[in-house]
C-alpha cells in the first residue's frame, strides 16, 4: 500500500465514504424489521471501516486496513437473511 497521492486524495476518499455511514444509520433507524436494521448497521460499519482505512497513512495504513478486510462481506450476507425473517412471513 503506497501513499503517493497525499492528503487531497485521503480527504476525498473519506468524504466519499460518508454516504455509506449516512445511509446505514438512516436504514438502521427507519427499517421496520430487525433484518433491515441489521443490514443498515452493517452498511454504516463498512463506511466507518472505509473512513478509518482512508484516513490512515504511513505505517498506520496496514493497521487501518484490518477492519476493512471483513467489512464488505457483511451487508450481502445479512441482506440474504431479510427474505427469511419471521416478521415477513407472519
């Protein structure tokens, strides 16, 4: 992992990760079913992990990448539970 572009790229990458946090928090608060709230929380978590990764630099970049490794796999796996929740089948 290299840091050849510097601070402007870091700032833009963090800014483009903020909508994931916003959509995730909105979804976690507004969804009726637990599976939708869980999905929203996981999307917000992906946004936070992305912000952490993009805000680090130098030797901290490797440590900043650790939360980003499993994060993208969470929303799809949790969204797969949504059609099978008990609340939608009652």
